[in-house]
C-alpha cells in the first residue's frame, strides 16, 4: 500500500518545515513522519545524542522530537553538553536539562 498525502498533512508538513528550517521534513511512502538535518552533526551535537534523521509515527511525536533536538542544538552551541533526552524532559515538565536552563545538573558538563 502506498501512502497518499492529504491537503491537511501537506499544510502540517509546510508548518513543520517553516518552524524547523534546519531540517528536511517529509512523509515516507509508508506514512511515517520523517526529518533529516540539512547539515552534518558537529562533535558537541554527537556527544549530546543528537540524531541526523528522525522517524516518528505521528506529526505530534515528530514535532516533540524536533523541539528536543533544537533545544539541545541551541544549548550545545552555547557550550553546554545538553543531551537530547534531558532536553526532552525539560520541555515535558520544566526540569533543568543543563546549566543553560537552571543550575548545575549532575549528568551535564560544561564543555
């Protein structure tokens, strides 16, 4: 079975592409929501657990993952080792993901 994109999904894809310009975003032929980085990962992003490509079942899950990756990207660019997992929890419930979001966090080190 080949996936057929609806007008609504096309609009949702356009929204994600606009919101996350550092990523290529599309729907796979099987219907999965996909994103791949437009640039290679740097050492800090690799150490933080960032991914070059994301695949999720729903748009909502892909958006959450893109936001966690983007948060980790911003924090590592500022010199912090902020893992994607820690960023995800920060976005979910506000706990500190690194010194950029509040105090020292044991599992996160300043680069």
